[in-house]
C-alpha cells in the first residue's frame, strides 16, 4: 500500500518491480536468516534503484536485499522506508553507490500491522497502521 501511494505522487518516469524477501515467517521475531522468495524481473544493470520498505527492524532483510541488488548490477541502491525501528538494528543500514535513506517515521517497539504489513499473512489489507495486541501473537 505504501509503495502504491508513493508512486502516485512521483512525476518522474520510473519502473516498479517487486522482490519478496522475508525473515519472519509466522512469528513476530526474525528468524535471523533472510531469504529471497520472488526475484525482480527488470534488468538492474547500471540502474539507480530505490527500495521501498514498509518497515526496517533488525536490518537483516534489507542487507540481504541490497547485496542481492548490487549483485544484479545496480549502480546505486537507496532506501525509502515508512517506519524505522532504529533501536532494533543488528545489521548496519547498508546503501550502495550514491544511495540515500529516506525515513518517514521512527517506530517504537511495537509489532505493527496494516497498510501492507502483516502478522502471519493477516491484517495486511487494513487501511491504517495499528499495534497488534500481544495476546494475538502469543498463542
């Protein structure tokens, strides 16, 4: 949802593609291992890439993705993130080339859902961001 709203406000020519990277599965804590499930279809060689993320937590998933995009020949990799959990970072934020980081908001230590973010593939389609009550995920 965030990427769709963002793209509607960009007047420059651009290409949009999606990569599925995950490290959570059905849990609220990262597994510590990020895996790429679906790769991009656009040729990234010599392109400036902006990764649009709903949330950065530990940084593990993003680090894996930036390395992957570099290996595909991207000239630079920037990051645009809606919510940043800076205090949870275990891997330093990595950019590539002349990449920059654009942050919407710093997020406190809550498990948030909605506006594209999910818990076990649920709550993703909520039109707002909400805090998931612990009793929902501690079952």
